[in-house]
């Protein structure tokens, strides 16, 4: 029954066949008490291997609609250390407890049945022996077929940890890749099509769903500062109403943002390498401690400042800690600057993403709370929503402050731009009774994107705010904000250009319209 939870269709039968030989052994009478005890232990371990495998698969399927060997799960595992795993468990302990309970029950039942294995006495009837031989024969054939054998829990999980380790080792040796990216960028002869000083502050945040921002129409007052800027700056602050991420988790989202959304076999440029080759001094400052991101992106910058050195996404390092670094970089005398600010945003745990006690949405009955209650969201999800919104309120302060610094610091005559977007969205009871990253609901992809420029070299298209926008294409917009011209430049994927041609991304969820 457990196998059926974690697998489907043909797989269930395959696993039953793989598990069968040990069970046949139970029907064979044994005389010696020592052999009997040995058999109990061995059969128990054997069956529990299958049970653990099934429960893990069922859990991943239920929470993420993903198989353990999917890149989503594998890169998350390769990128997770023990501390982060603990943090994850403390957030998802309820679900984990339910599955562990099921596993414990299975352990007891299996142990009881294993002890009841046939003992000395009459040899089993002839038909039973024939049956057992048939099962053993089929089982042995299953073990001889490689694709079948690979499904055995022990083999499968050994392979799995191999590939996770290989993934991690690959990230650790990326210097060569970065050198290649730089020489590839130089080969396109990038130049800056603008005189005088230029600065772009690129604020990339994590797990922000635009549906929770008052700036985008949410009824809780989560973004008072950004709204004040919008009222003051009007058209100069471009709020992209229909912004979407094409990925529901950080690593692929950032990979696409910086690599122009192009597949690996097209040898895409990297935005940071292009900027450097065009003469920009590049900063990367981050509140994440993440091997993959550091190796694939951050180390391409001239200056790397990682504020949060508590590995993983735990710890009370608030995004506001980065503001001093932003100010310092803005004060640097370099002529051309690209300053990338990587925030933690509202990544789970939500309650670690705002200062203690700063939750005005806590235990207040408002229309959001009532609507969640009406649609049957659990108390836990409603509480997560309150914390999430409090995280957004603090986030509003940090993001607005980066805009304020960009506007205030630097040479008055210079060109200055600021872009803010999230890597992906977050589900907090919007579509289902679930809180967290969400590849299977639209909430996982609904992000904010906001752009400010002190002046624009070209006239902005009239419909720029309502054009649907894809974060995996943002490289084209970022290089435009940097005014970089290069061999390979194009405008059809740049949402700020006249020649923009929207194409809907292929997402694993059905989206009725990308314009809402
Ligand atoms: Zn993320």
C-alpha cells in the first residue's frame, strides 16, 4: 500500500516484484531460533527500505509535485546543509510528523508479521512450493534487468546521493567557467552607448508574490513606502503590472535572469560578464550564503560582499544589513557601476524576515483573514500569511531605501537607474492550503518588477507598465538599462523596447492570462 503512495502504475508492480523474494522467505519454515531471529531483522530492514523510499517519494510528490531525481529536488539537496535541513524540518514539521507516523505504524506492522514467519513443522504443500519458486524466479529476473534493478530503494538512493555530490563538486570548481564567460563576453565587443557616469542598482529579491503588495492592489498595507514613491515619481517609476517568473525556485530563476533565458547549448552570455567587458565595475552584495549562486554569479563581480555568513537561509540576518554596503558602493568613485543586491526577501521562515515584534497583521481580523477563512485555509496557513505580509512590510522599507540611496548618492549629472524584481513567487494560501515555494500553482510565478531611471535615453513605450514581463528575459532589459551595445543584442525580448514581442513562457501550471 505504501509503495502505491510513492509510485504510480507500472512502477508499483515493478517494486512489488523487487520486494517479493524476502517475503517468500517468511513462508519457508525455519527450525533454528537463531535463523528465525536473523530472518526477522533482515526482512524488517528489507521491507522498511521500501517503505521509507515510498514515503519520501509520496511526501515530495505531495509537497512539490516533484520526483526525488528531478533537478528541483536534487539541486535543493545539493545546496542544503545540515542547519538548513533542520530549519526546513522546523517549518514543515506537521507534514513530516504525519508521514513519520505512517512510517512508524508500518514499522510495527512489518515487525509483527516478520515474527510470525513460518516455523518448523510440516513442509508447505507442493502448490505453495511451486508458487514460491515462481515468485523467486520472477524476482531474480527483475534483478537482472537494469532499469528495474535501479528502482530498488538501496540502489536508487545510492545513485541519488552520488549525483547530488557530483552536482555539488561541479559548483565548487567554476573558476574556469567564469573565465570562459568573460572571454565570451569580450568577444562580442560590448560598449556603453552613453557618455558620462552611469550607475545601475539591481535589487533581486526572493519569494515575493506581487499579489501581497499593496502597490499591486493587495488590501493589507504592505508597501507604504513604495506607494509613496509611485505617487511622487509617477511615470518615472515603472511598475510592471504583469510580471512573471518562469521558474519557481532560486537557482534556475537566477540562471535564466543572468543568461538571457537561453539554454546552455546556445552558450549564452552572462549579464555580469558583459557589464565588466563593457567597462562597468560590478558589485555583488548578498544576504544569502549559497555555494551555487556564489560560484555561478557572484564571483563574476569585481567586488563580492556576502553579509550573511550563516550558511543556509536561517539566522536573523535581516536584509537591512546590506544598506551600508549599498551606500558604500554608490559612494565609490568609479565612472560606471553595476551594483547587484541579492536580498532574502520573504524566503521561509517568514518570521525571520522582519524585526522581532514588527508584525501589525498578527491576530487582526481583516478582510484578508476573513477571505482565507471562508475558503477553508487552516489556522497555520493564515498565521503564515500574517508573517509573510509582515515580512513584506519590512521588505518595503529595505527596497525603498535602496531606491532612495540610488536617487540621492552619486554625481548629479550622471545617469542612474534602479531595477527591482523577485526570483520567483510564493504560495501562502492563495490557491491551496499550503505555504512555501510552489511550482504547481500560479503563485509560485507571480512576481513584482519595478524600474526607475533618472532619465531615459529613449522615449518609453506608452504601454510599458502593462506589457507582460518575464523574468527569464530580464537580461535583455538589464543590458538596456546599462546602455550596453554588443554583438548579439536584440530588442524583441526587452520589455522597455519598441520592438518587444511577448511570448508566453511554458509553465507547469495553467495560466489563463498573463495580463492580470
Ligand atoms: Zn528563491
